[in-house]
C-alpha cells in the first residue's frame, strides 16, 4: 500500500478543475463517478486474455483506485473478493496443503501480526478468553486457555498458578463446576472448520451470503441448519 500511495495518479474529469478548487473537486460526486467508471472498465479488461505486463499495470491501477475511493469517499471494498487469474476469471486460492482459502487480506492476524488460517480450537479459545476478560476475570480466562489449547498455553499457565492462587483455583474449577466449552456442537464445528479454509466446499464460507452458505452445508453434509442458526453461530464466534 505504501508504494501505491507514493506513485502519482491522474484522474480524468469531464470539466476543468482550478487549483483553488482542487481539494473540493477531489471529493466531488463527479470525481467519485470517474473513479467508479474507470474501475469498472479495468475490471472488464481484466476478464479478457491480455499480456502479463498489461495485467500487472491494470491490477496496480485498480488497487490504487480502490485506495482512493476508500480514502476520499469512505467506500469499503470487500476483502473477500476473489483474485483473478491469467485468464481474467476469479479463482479461489489454495494453501500448500491443498485447502481452498479466502484471499490473504480477509484472513485474521495472529499474535505476531501475520495473516493465518485459525483452527476451530483457536477461534473458540479467543472467544472464550475475550468473554472472561470483559467480565474482569483474568484467572478464569487463563484457565480456559490452558484447558482448550493445552499445547500452547497449559505449561505457561501452570507456572503462573504456582505463585497465583486465583489462577490455581480457576484451573481446578474448569471441567468440574465450570464448563470447558470445548468441543463445540456439530454444526458449530462444521462452520468453524470451513469458514476461512475448506476441503469440503468449492469455496470457504466467509464472504458467502448466509442463505447460500446454509444451502451449501445442507446439500453437502445433510446437517439440518437454518439461516437464523447460522447467523447466531457467526455472532457467537465473532466470525463474520
């Protein structure tokens, strides 16, 4: 994005713009129409078979126009829009393991600030941790992390429990008088496993309309699921 912002770009308007009104003109409806018209023309061109050099140039230009439209007019473009291949047709990217995944820009960030495909266990652990943090119960939040993701957090939480009685009590309670909250229900697990990446469907569930996603799930797996239930699951696990 930095190199995109650094390069100048000239937008063609129907009327001449004076220097005094340049700032207002950059945010005028006419400028917005010009940006949208140019983007649509580029996208139509990208659907055709063109040279690599032209495709690279047009891809850069359409990204620049998207940045300008967001900056000046507040338009948020969908990060789940599929990239286009050399033939100009959209395609679903694949991991090295053969899993179809959403575009990299739509993937969540991990603790190191890198894009990654979270597992269902990671999603549940993050939701449960945030829930107890919002309640002000750090000890139970850490105990839940240790119980849901023992390979990642249990050793560190056990070290804290040696000197912290609240954490030690929370560890003893999880799984007894406090629910573990893992594993989730069958329909919840199915959605979490195929939300960011999938080997079951022709594309991940993220970015798909709820009614279409439910149709895909019912048709492929036979699991009974309503659109309202699907939306409740997304709200529950903050995966939208």
